[in-house]
């Protein structure tokens, strides 16, 4: 089973990426990290799925059994970068896959964005199972707060990772 970690953060210095890197270390198996900020903006915004880098990213989604989608929350929703990427994926791109939604934010007021903004679009893409989400305050990430570790472990218990390849 392959695991793909998608970062929807537009920032080079991103707490969301730090969280994904930590999560990858706790998986106990190899995982690929797809940083959407590294995709060519023009191809992404034009929906040019023939562009080699966009085609490669779409192929990574197709090959993964488990997908972790992580995004900072801005103005009570996931990033426009993540939205642009999800829009270029084919209908049913997450069919048969387990998808784990993760969001980071600066205030607890964004807590519900995981369930009310992110989860519906992941379901529309056909995910077999969308796990419960994880919302993490920015202040819990760098350095990683001790109370976050049990929450990450509990979330990973819901993810069917199978045996390491």
C-alpha cells in the first residue's frame, strides 16, 4: 500500500509541511510528500492536465492507497492552491482510497473547517473512507506540542496502512 501526503500550503516555510513531515515519520513506512506549491502555477490554474508535472502529481494520486490531505486554514476554508489541485483531478480520483483530512490554523475558530469545508470535497472525489479529521493549532507544531502526539497516534490507528512494502 502506498501513502501520499499532500501539502496544500503555499508557503515555503510552512507549519503544515512540518506537521506532515512529523506524520510521515510516525507512519512506520515510506510515504511520498507532494507539495502543491512546487507545481507550475500557470498549468495548475489553467487545468492543463497534460503538463508533465501536473500529470505526474495526478499519477501519484492514482497510485496511492492512502492519501493525507493537509492544508492551512485561511478565512475559514482550505487554501486556493489545494482547491485548484482538487479541481484538476478527475471525478472519482479518490475512489477506493482512504483519505485523511488535516488542517492547521492560528485560532480554534477554524476547527470546524475540516468537517464543513474540506471533508465534503474529499467525499465528492469518491473517497472510500474519509477518516475523522485532525485540526492542529499553529502553536502546537513548532516545536511539536506533547499533547499532539496522542492525537496523531489515535488518527493513525484509523488508517489502514497494511504491511510496509
